[in-house]
C-alpha cells in the first residue's frame, strides 16, 4: 500500500460535500458523505453512558449493517437534549434521505459541539437543501471541525485480489469540549468488497490499539464515533478472513486508524508536542496498553514534557499506579536516552536531554521485564494554552 | 467534640520537634513525633506498585501494631532508590532509636520529595542528633511540607468514657511531585485508649470517604502514607466496637481525616478554589463516590471552574463516563443554582451564576435518581499556575 493525495470521496463510488448552515458564525458546519450504492457500514461509539441522540440512532444502523450516507454537523452536539433531540436526529436523517432519494435508515447522523442545546432545525433543513452530489469533497474535512486547528485526513491505495483498492479517512477531535465540543469523530471510506460482519470485527479489533490509545484530557465524550463504509466498487473478490487479501486490508485500515488517531493527539487542545509512549515487557498486550495510556494521560508527565523537563520519576510513578504485577526491573528511555536501568537511576546529561525534549515528537519507551506484552499510546503536552482554551466562558 | 488550638503533640504523652537538616536550602526538613509510651499504630499506604523504601518499612511496623516514634524528612522521597534506599531507611530508623533510646522497630520512617535520589545520610544523621524532646512541636507541621503553601493541622478535644481525649492531625500534600514531590503524608496522634486492630479497622474505613476522595491531579504518589498513633494516656476505659464511646471516637477521627483531606485539596498546586462534589441518588455509596471523584478530577471541569464558567455539560459527561447504570434522570446544581432537571436543561442566569462561581468554595451537587447511595469528593481548579509549577525543570 502507499499513501496518496485525495479526499474522503477518492474511493470509487463515493461523493462528499459540505456547506455553511449558519450553525457556526462563518465556517463550514454541515457535511455529507454519499455512496452510490449501499455500503457495508461498521461503527464503534463512545462508552459514555450519557450518549448523544445521533449515537443512539447510528447504533441501529450498524445493527442493520448497511448505509448510503453520513450527515454530520459541527457546533452543536445534540447531547443531553432529551426526546426533542432524538426527534431532531430522526428529522435530519429524513431530510437527507428525501434530498438524495435514499431510504431513511440508510443515513447515519453525527453531531459534535455544545452539549445541552437543541439543533436549529430550520438551519439544518436549509443547509441540507444546499448539499449537492456535485459538491467539493475536500470541504467535508473542514465542516466537522470544532476546536481543531487543522483538518485531519489520510488516503491510501493498495492492490487487493488484483484490483486497486482505495481507502480514505477523515476525523476531528481536539479536546472533549470547548465549550462542550465533542471529542472525536472519524469517518473512513473504502471501495473494497468486504462483508459487514468482518468489517465490524476488524474495526473493533483495530480500535483497541489506535483510537482507544489516544488521550488529550482523559475525558470520554458523549459523541465519540468511528464509522467505516465499504461499498465494494473496487470490484475485488470478496475479502475473506484469514486470506492474504484480508491481511493487507487489515493493515490498510490499521494504518488509517493509527494515522488519524495520532493526528488527533498532535492537535490536542493547546498542544505543542506529540507524545508517543511505548511499553514493552508487560505480562500481556492489554497491560502494556493500559500502562502506556496512563503515562501519556498523566497531567504531571504532560506538564513535564511541556517544560522539556526530563522528570522521569513521574513516568515511573504512573507505571506503578496501574501495574497489577511487580515492577521492580524497569528500563526507561526518553528520546532514546537511557535514564533508568534495572530500576536504578542512570546518570545522564540533563541539559542535553532537555534540549532533545524540545522536539515536537517525544518518545518514551519503558521496558518492564515482565513478559512479552507490548503497547503504545499517544497524547500531547499540557500547556498554558490548554487552560486558557478550557477556562473561557460558554456564556 | 470541639476544635481547639494545639499541635501534633497536644494529646497527652506526645512530643514533637523539627530541625533544618540542610536537605532543603533553608526551611525545616526533618521532624519527629514521639510518644512517651508505645502507642497503637495504624496506617494506610499508597497503592502505587512503585512504592518508596520507607513505605516498605512502615508496613512491617503496622503489622506489628505498635510504635513510639515517627521520623519524617521532606525534599527527598527515597523512592526508586533500590537496595541502597531501603538500607538508608533502616539506618534512619536505627539512628532515631539510638538517639531516643527506643527499640528500632518502634520507629516509623516517612519521606517526601524528589524521586530517584538517595538520602544524604550524613545530613540526616546530623539532623537527628539535633532533634530534642524539649523541641518545638509546632515546627513539625512545617518540616514535612514540599510545594504546599501552608501548614495543615487540626486539633480536636472530646470526652470519652468520662475522660478528656485529644486528637491532633497534621498533613502535607499539594500535587504529586514538584519536582517529584510525593503527594500526601498525614500523621494523627491521640491519647485515646483503643486497641490496634480496631484503630486500624476504623482508619481503613474512614480513608475511603476522606483521603481517598481527594484529587489534585489524578496521580497516586509512591509515598502516600497516613499514620495514626493512639497511646492511651487519656486513661479512658478501652474503646470497644459498637459502644457510644466508639461512635464518638470514630466521629473525631473522621472529622480529622476529612478536615486534613479538604485542606490538601484546597492547597492543590496552583489552586484558587476548593471544589466539593456531592453525588446523591446513586445505586450505592461506592458508585456515588466514584462518580464524585471523576467529576472533581476532570481537567475539563477543573478548568471551567477556574474560568468561573457554568459549563455543566462537562459535569454530565463525567458522570456518564463512570456510571455503570442508566443515568437518564439527572438533577444538577452549581452553587445551589439548578441547571439541569430530569436531565433537561434549565434556563438560568449565566452572568449571575458566573459571579457565584468566583467564590473560593465551589459546590456541585448531582442527584441521579437511581437509589440511595451518596458520596462526596474534593479537589481544586486547574490553573495557569499548575502548568507553570509542573513544567519547571527538575535539573
């Protein structure tokens, strides 16, 4: 596979557009992805017990397993909006179905933005009438942004079963809320031919090591959603589990998920640095991932990285907080410099290491010498800007 | 019971002192608490798998159940210091035993400060020689501080079994580390007559609703320790479980624990406000406590409070993240103002509420309408100052 330029509509048989529906003051805020034919659709959603109305709706679509459109608005999350909120999500779905002559239950709905505010349905309705199959697909990535400072996209091309297969991903996510902006939405399209149950199984697996391993502020939003549509228009032979075709497909989907996840972490609210934590030598992969995520989510580690401070004690303390096994033989490297060996402090040049910690990508690698489990997690530093962004008034 | 003025040595038969052992540049950094007779000693310790050398030592003393002294240094945590660190803790214990003619295993040892640095044993030894039974007991509260901005003490007096009983508490704790300062140490003395097993049982229970319900930055240090010494010098009849005497003793110990815990939260690194979260209507108390702690620990809630922002969506989202039951009927009050009723947003005067959120004590009360469980948690706001304190160089 290789990375190429493109949009969410680069895979065959997909279209996309976005408009300004006046939910935001001036930026694009309503986008649609369309497939010319019904596509297999897989999805994973927030585990937050308080989930937004569109999440309730989309769960049913995933159960059914096919869809032809995704409509997404930013600025308003349609969460904690009660019965009216669910009716508004249904109405949005209905309007999109009418506009593009689709069955209503083939339209997935996503929202991100302020919690506790109802969608202005007249604006939504007017916006939907302006969406067009002849629209600009690259606009979609802009329309879903909230506090994000940049669009986040990736396009891959691979050959599966002798056919060129395309995959595209776009996502948003910066902090959970500002004011109350929902964290993370990701949309992935592919023209690969794969059955929905296998697509769902693969996505569910890959989420664990990608999107679920990023943290900006430790909060899980009410709206988190990842949707994958596969419409089969590459006309490859159906991808079956266990085949070499499947391995390649899974690698492509994994690459897209990981790339988008890292882009969210790097664009975390107020972030100046991307932090990648790798944990080796844990009893199993799950333990390694939990520890990696604890380290990258620690406010103390995050502030130390912001200050380019080789303050490794905070990392070791984070490990100890979530380890359920003995951690008495730790090796720790910061930016490839060894600071702890067999759990004994190593003398290092702290001025030199501080300089290396000023780079934009920070690597923390811990080896726990307790097994073969490995895991990674991604996050960002905690800065004055984060506090500033999140202390501003909603009102 | 009533609150009185006093020191950690106000309960009968206790003495205390502190000196400058040159671990810090100029402030007091080494203190001792002595009981004239062996006291029942109870303790709870950090759950961090990477725990400091003195914690290992003190766990054995608690098993034995009696002690006559506590020696505590600040500035250096003696954590992640390997075999040498444990030997230094033992040596400290031995020096204090010799100085005050005690059995070595009657001396508990505590440290708080930088992780990964060995104690300078010559300075410790010299410091110990300067400690005196004729010393100033009020110095002790100063000697254990790290990034704390003030001493934290409380004294209570009550009548148990016809005798005046005194109880005193002192603690330190501000953030986990700066640079790498260990969070939380608390020492409680009482002249009450109570057997060690009941003292331990009572402390273990009370910890759950007091010290374990505070959070400054979500990190559990390598050194957290709470020790209670009861030396029986009030000469009251032994306090037995189930008696009215016991209820009063438990109320006193609970008051001391809660008071010290709140003082730590209010003095959190960079804090400008104490936040108290009360959760009612959970299925059980444990669920209520977990939810309260999640709310008070959320960076998004903490920054909103710093900004006096009535951003209630963040609170609801926090509830949803840890609730394992349906939360579809929530009532929420901020500073006594209703903002959500039956999970439906209530129109409120946001300018007025923002003003009320500028107070130094913030109350958040959530009723989940799912049972009779209640719980509280305490924390502080997340400020520019927190980032500044924690981004500074260790080196």
